[in-house]
C-alpha cells in the first residue's frame, strides 16, 4: 500500500516534504489522476489540497496573492480577481468545467507547468512570482524563470509551491486573454494568448505578450514586446508585431492541432490584441 | 489507509489503498454502481459525485482525499421512489436516452440548482458543459434542468 500523508498545517507539510523528497505532491489531482489506473501507485503522496494556509486570495496595495491550493472555483467567485485581473479570471472560466474548477488549483497548474496550462500565459503576462518554501527558506521566483522546460520547473525536492504573487496592474493597463480550442469547455487548448499593455499618453510604456501551447513551455514573445514598447498603437504596428510573432514562434504538430494552424492562430491572436489598443 | 466518510448520509469506514480512485471505491467497495465511468480522464462527467456539496469527477479523486468528507452519489438523490425535481424533469422532458451520462447529469444539476439562483438556459449550458451526452443533443436536458430550477425558485424559462 502506498503512503498517503495529509498534513494539517503548512509547517507539518514542509517537514514531510523534506523527509520524503521522493513522494508526489498532490493538490486537486486533475492532472495527476488522469488515467490513473494505467500507472502504478506512487511510492507516497503528500496531499496539500486542503491546507488552509495555502488557500484564499489576499489583496494588498502592491499585489494580489493567491494561495497555491486555492481551487479555480474559489477564484471565479472572487470579485477582486475579476476586477483586478480580468484576463486571469477569463482564462480560469474556460478551464475544464465545474467539476474540474472545483478541484483544479492554480498551484497545481504551476507545479505541472504543462505547455497547455491555461493560467500560465496570464501569469507570464502579469509578471507573476511563484512563492516557494522549504523548512528553512522562502524564496520568490518569476514564473518566467520558474518553468525551465517541458513540464520542468525550478522547484526543489524539499520545496512546496505555497503562493503566487501578482503585482497590481499599473493605472492605464489593458489586459487580454484568448483561448482557441475545439470547444469552450473541457477542450485542451490548441493555442492561448495573454497580454498586458500599459498605455501612457497614447504610447505603450510596458508590454507583455505570452503564448501557450506553441512551445515546450508557456513563453513570452520578447521581440514582439520590445517592438511595441514606446510606440503609439496603430494598424501598421499590429501588422509588424504579428510578423515578429510569425518568425519567432515555432509550434509543433500533435494530436490536437498542426504547427501551421497554431502559428496562424498565434499570429492572429497577438495582432488582435494590438488592434484592440488602436 | 483507513477511510471514514459519509456516503449518502450513512457513515462508512473502509481500509484501502489511498490512491485508488474514489469512482472505483464507490462502485466496487460500496456497491454504488450508479456512478458511471465514461472516459477516466475528467472529460465526460459521467462519474460526477458531490464532495461536501461540490461536484467533482470521482475518477480524478484519490480516495485518500475524502477521508472525513461527506459524499453524495446518484443513489442519494431520491427519497425511495420519490424522485428529485431534476430527476422527474429529466424523465418528463425525455432528457435521457441510453442513460450512461444521466447519473452524472442528475448529480451535477442538483448541485447547481442548490447553489445558484436565476439559472437561464445559457448559464445551465455553461454549468453542464462538463457532462457529455452523445444521445440527447442536450436541448431536453437543459429544458429539464431549467424547469427544476424554476420550481426551486430560480427563474428557469427563456
């Protein structure tokens, strides 16, 4: 029988994590449990889904902090998420359906860091930081550095993802989200795009453009961000930014879509984001 | 691992591998075969049960996570022969055909009408999007749930 550990406090969870680096950390299970009967049971499991200290949303002047074990359903019911981070709210609303939203957590999405994780392009566009804790240390890592490859992250063997911190968008910031999949609910995404543009006196002073399902990990398109920064939005600019995306992004063929379709969609998503500013 | 839980109001205690799927424990250990397996990967909703009132895919929940939880399965909906409003409306509207998705739909819809008022057709479609049905085309399911919701005090008609 495999060991199943259900810590009641974060301190206890961190102690168990340190003692059992080979155990699987389980949150809502919506990814880990897919087709579970086709695999052996893990040696052991540390269940962090119900840890109260890792749940809930906390707003400060500077940031919104979300506990890693907060289920999507709780975030959908949060007025502050809806008003401060409407693109993240929209992304979460399109994850699975109610059954998945009640179990899936933002920390789980980050821990798995699948290229098709639906919150991840938003976290990149919002400059989110992941809070990682071990028994002796707490550190924060930008999500853009946290994910290091296909389902690979910087998470240490003695660490837990405890929270995500998202800076409050500056005044004049416009946030965008677009997911393309076979249908709105349940379907795993073919391409997702998220963006954050700050407009000051008619000029884009800060730009983040992120895409999902077009690379081995969720990624920003820095070259496109740099092209738009300092510019006044125009149709010509949208076309130029779209051309940068076309040359910079290299999606693949797989069961859900083709490289050429994904590329066209990614280009169109970003062009429309910029056109929205005109 | 020893699991204690409430299933449809009755206390249950069993000793089992904690990473077994709740779906399998309900069907094999508890004899509650109303909960169906469709896809086994959280896409179809046929295995929906309520954990502490919340709809979840029981194929994605290891039973270790429901220790001390309250579960409701399709068997716990009706009071003997007395069907719930949702169940009766599904029958009357023809919102079921082959039947394999029906337990999941009945359980999900029950949780929705308990938790949300003013369910219009669009909202019902969004909230039932995780319950796939290959027979009915959904229209009669949506009409049935809207009628049941209206009976419970939320406006259901469009």
